C-alpha cells in the first residue's frame, strides 16, 4: 500500500488492499479521515481545456492527490464574466481556458475516479464574489483563496486601484464567512516573492488571518511558503514561518481556527529536474517541522514547464516518500537557539510594524485600522509595507532595499551600508510622509 488514503481505507475495512477508496469531499472531514497524514494538494491546469479534463481524471485515477487546485488562464481570472474584454493573446496563459460553468462541471466530473480528490480554484482577479459563488456551485470548492492587497495595480493582475481591490477582496472574504466556506488568504508570500524583508512577510500573514476572521471566516487555511526568497537559509526560513504561525494562531478561539498548509517556493526550483526533485524533497522535510495538515505539492518541473499529469503524480510520489521517512518523528527545529532567537526577533519586529499601521489609522479616525481599506492602501503608499520589486509602482512607495544577511532577509540602508531595524525603518517612512 502506498497512499495514506489506501492504508486508512484498508484498515477501516472500506477497501481491499491496493484499491483506492473515495474519501470525504469536505475539507475538515477529509483531514480527519487522513490524520495523522497531511492532505496533498497540487496546482493543475493546461492551456487546452480537453487536456485539462483528461489530466484531472488521470490524476484522480492515480489516487495520489487529495486536492486538485485548478489553474484558470488569465482571461478566465480577469474576464470570465466580461467576455467582451478578453484578450485572445492571453488564451491559455497560466492555465486552462475555462469559459463557462459547464467547463467547471466537466472538470469536477472528471475527478470522480480513483480516490475522488476534492477540487478547488483560485478566485478571479476581479468579480471575486461572483467567482466564489460559481466555484461553490460547480466544484464544491474545497476552500476559497483570495488576496488582501493583490490582483490589483500592485501586481498588474487586474486594473483595480489598490484601495478598491482591498475593499472587493474583503467583500469576498465576507462572502466566504457568510456561506461557511473555508478560506485561504494569499498574502505573505506575495511580499516575499518580491524580496520584502521578513518582518513585512510575517506582518502580512497576520493581516491576512486577521481580516479573514473579521470577515466571519471560521475555518482558515494558512499557507506558509518556504524558500521565499530563495536565498534564505533553512534555519532562518523555518524561523520566519514559525513566527507567522505564532501570529496566525494567536487569533484562534471558539469561532476561528486555522489549518497549516506548507509549500515549497516556486522561485527556488532548478530547471534541472534531478536537482529540483531533491529541492522538493528537502523543502518538504523542513516544512514538516511545523506539523502541517495540508501540503501544497509544487511540481518539481515548475522551473522548466507547467506540470502535466505525469509530473503531478511523480511530484506527489516524492512527497509521499518524504512522509514515509518522516512518519516516525522529526527533531524539534525550534530547539536550535539561532532559530528560536530569530523567530522571537521577527515577532517583535512585526508587532512594531502592525502597531505603526494601527497608529496611522487611528490618526485618521479609523475604528479598525487593520481592516480599513483606506488605511491599508496608505500603509503601502507610504512604505510601511514595501518591497524592492514595487519600485516605480504608482500605488506603492517602492523605496526599500533588502539584503539576505546570515540567511535572513532584512531591510537595508544603502547609504550607510547596514541593516535597518524596524523602528528605524518605520521612523524614516513616517518622517518622509510628513515631509511630503
């Protein structure tokens, strides 16, 4: 027996040895059914819709994956509900050319084989509430995913002004809360992928979970991307993610809980498949240190090409091999004094940054600055939240420099050639704002 679902099914008397058995089509029930093994999720979507449908069935029949995470192309994400605005040049760009609700229904039907993986899909980059309702009806979306700041002029994924985008993203979060659909808020890794320093990434993880909770979401999927930026050391990477966990889970109460979802960082995977396979395994082993309930498997091939069905199956096999070796227990990475020291330092720096945003909002009369679109947009505009890749973006300051020092990503003062503490950086940004 290979897949954890097969093992559990056999032990429970639900299936003969070697035969995959359907598992619940509900996130929490499926996590409970597979415990102590985590669910495996993988991104999948090819430029041809028929190939994508056939690929979903192939993946389902392999019985290695619990969640097929559909990748729609850019035209679907931005203009599904606005067909007159689609750009033919973007057909198939980044995923499957999903154009109708029937396309989603066919994709869901294709998953009804093998171990019957759940299905989910990212929100569109606009019309997010309509997308959420569509995904729930056509796919029984395992959980939703929306950003807080992104899919806006900030990243060019849509033309939404930043404050408008935040407001619409918050409305989508409220839809998930009202409809009892679990939610992931893609946030912190968007900053890290743009070389933000670690304190911003940690604060962003808290802002994402805070806003989901404020929107009424009860079941939160907290995604923790390792290897982002790719130059982080394993020790400092683990400390950064553990600081995020500390912040997110400080929000837990009777009405709000989160599942830990880990993944390898896309940017660190080599285009050489042999090297990338080793990187995927190493990243997974490190990520298991936070005891996740979900592993977002990143195809080892992503440094070279988008995953095809056979790549998905092989990547899941690599991760299952790691799980097999790790099932008897892992060392406590937090016992490393350097890891523990960095974790607590980041908690302190992110706390200072979050308080600066609160202070900014209170001065403007905001009752809840951390969920106020105007305050959050202003925090980006003046550079409290900033990243080097935002240089030249009209919605952001784009003034920060960062460097990887001793394996950690820090704010950097180019003039004085030294690291900037968070109080120093914040003071400079607030001073520049007053001067402007």
